C-alpha cells in the first residue's frame, strides 16, 4: 500500500500432494500474480501441476529447487499439500541439500512442526519470504460458527470438548492434528496416517447409537505458514461414511478447501461443520 | 499370615478376550485355589473357558453375574482380558444392571479408566474384593531392565523417550496405552483399536532405515486391578512384522504373558524387550 508501484511478486509454490497447490495458484493468478510451481517428486499430482508453469524435483534436490525459484523470479513462497516425512535415507540430499540439512538439523526430523519451522527458517535465510496458503486463498479460511443446517447438540458438544482436549495434547507433543470421539470415547487418534485413514478406522471401530465427531486442530503455536489443517469435500464424505455427525475445526486456522462443495456434502449427509473460535 | 486358618478363597474371574483368563485360572489353581469364571459373551473365547468351571453371561447381565459369583463362593474377583467398551445401547442392562449402571454413571463411559474404576468400586460395595491379575500371576509381571540378547542403542533410546512422552500424555487423557516411534517420528498412536491393529498400521507407515519401537505404558495413576498393559508372543511377532527393533514397557505394571515364548520370539527376531523402571 505504501509503494503503489510495487507489483505483486511472482508466487513460488512448493507443492505436495492433493489439489490445493492448483487452488493456491488459481487464487494468486486471480489476484493478478504470476505463479511457478515446484512439484515434489512422489507427492505432487502431475495432473494438478499440468496447467501451470512447473518443474518436478526431489525433496532432497534443495539446490535445484532454490535455483529454480530464483530463476523464475519468485521471492514469495507458499508450501502447500501433504508431504510424507522422508527418512534421512529417502532424502538423498544434493550438495546444497546436504548443507541445508545440516542447518535444519536432525532434531527437526522428530516432529512435523520442527521440520517445517526449520525449512521456513532456511528459506527465509536464503532471502525468500514464506507466506501462508491462507494469505493467498483468503476465502478458503474457515470462519467461526456453525456453517451447516445441522447444529451440534449437547452430546456432540461433549464429544467435541473431549476431542479438543485430546487434539491439544497431541498437538502439544507434535504428534498429529485430529481425533474421532463417539459418546465420549476416543475411537481413533491421528499420527502420520492422515485424516482419511483415521476416519476409515474410526468407521470400523464405531459403536451403536449416537454417532461421533471429528475434531481437527492446528497445533498450539503452529506457524500458519506450515501445514494448516485442511478439510475438503472428501473429508466430509469420509466422515459421513464413518457414521460421524459432524466436524469441528479451528476457525481462522483451517483451510476449508472447496467450501461450497464441503457445505453441500455436509448438508446432504445431515452433518454439521463447526468452526471453533480460538478466542473463546 | 496373621490368620493361618484362613484358606485361600475361591477366585472369581470375569473374563474378556484372549488366553489370559485361563492363565490366571491356572496360576490360582497352582496356588491351591478353586476358580470360577464368568465369560463375557462376545468377548471370552469359549475354547479358553472350556477346561474351567464357568458360565457365559452378557456384560449387561450384572445381577446374574453377581449372583453366580456369590453362588460359587467367590469373594475375590479378577477382571482380565480385553473387553471392547460397549455402547449404552449394546449393554441392554438387566434390572440389577440398570441400577449398577446408574451407580457407575454415564460419565464413566468417557474413558477406560473411568469405567473400570467405577466397576471396581461397585463390586467392592457389593462385598467383593477385586484383586489384580498381577497378584495372581506374579511370575508374569514384567521385571525392569533388558530381558533379551539385543539391547537398545542410542537411536532406540531416543525413540523410546519420545514414545514415553507421548504415551504418558495419551494415558493422562485416558485415551490409550501405546504408540510406535521410528527415527523420532510418531508413526501411530493407539486409541481403542488395540495394539495389534496399531502395529499393523505402523508397519504400513514405516519409512526406510533404522526401525522403530513400540512403547506401551500403564496410564498414570492407573489402578493395577484394571486392564494392565499386556504383552505376549503375538505382540512380539507383530512388532517384528512391522519392522520394529524392540518393545519398551513399564516394569511391575505390565503383564508379560508367556514370558519364555516372548523372549524366544524376541531373540529369534533380534529384538529387544526393555522393562522401564517407573522409579527412574
């Protein structure tokens, strides 16, 4: 705003799996920005990258990734889409990658936040500005309150409160973001298997009677530039298949991908979507 | 010791799944006690109960269970073997069961400890003495220290320490007892699916390189009369199949069922078994 001559800089997108990298690219282009995507080999979906200027690189090829982002004039970087944490062996870092790895430190491999925070720090030291996907896709940030026709009842709120307690503990230990609670009982807890796998398990473990809830929270103190919890129509459909009555997530710290499709899926299944206000 | 005329009283065993009810019965008989088993319908394995005096009853048939234990002269009661927590609907309590349920309270359905502690309280109020399986099968209580030829190295100890941190948090929230950690990363966390299901998942999620560890801990402050963590040869074999290098558990608060078979399986797989001293 101060410097009206300043054009929005080209956005670099480091892309993991799923459809979100293309959504971030579309949101940036809609705002008049150029984009360039680095698709991470083995994670990024080629069909998602295809319509956009992109290169596919190994996660360990750090020097090539950084050089490509510079060649394409990207100063702002978004990291988006799930990346299964590599083992040190899988990583096979290139020369620059090995140096970066030394800066990141092996300790960063202990938890998701540790690694992502370290990657952000290193990219910042390299002169990039790391921005959150939620800053680009503002309309995808989950608002507070009930978004659906269905509203959580007293049993659902009890289950949600139990889920929030458990999810906060898991987050504080940097283990995961989600859990499923039914009738006060924690059916499943998410580590690295991902929400969809946890939902499938919870469906198999559910008991008779009133259905449960999925609670998904950002980790306490989580950097919003790294791996915000994401909920999409597929999450809603999988939750419905698992017999759940609704989803609760943290408002302002959750990406609600394809919001309209999420709401349609939830309303069709009679489920609630509840954005928990972190202030209350 | 004070009253030498006091005979060991007949032991009542309320049996969930798996082979342990028969082991408790055998240990009691070896000590000169009579036994009577209530097999919980849908959980207890008929072939495990067959050699012993027993009745099979629904969990909800509380009045029949209590009457049968009294008829058979049982004053001491052991509860042993996994029971999938019922929903209130599944329970279909009989008249006495409904009264007991009211005394236990719906709140007890929120966590395993809550329910088991309440059941122990109610049985005690009914005049029974609830004893721990570890008091009957003393030789099955896991000792402290490394029990195997293989010994945990520095990476394994790092993984174990991380697993202890996570398992304590889970236990404090009354969620579960175990987790799998590999190279500092929490691969899987146990809720109600059971250790074997968690191990199968962890095997599918493991990364290349140095294998992980299973950590299984009693919940902080857990009543040892209720649902102590149990490790058997099948646990060891499943952990080996999941690529783990060893198991760590709390000494004096873990049932090591079929200890010799556990040690043989672990040594055959080159795995360690480590009893963590809760005092240190």
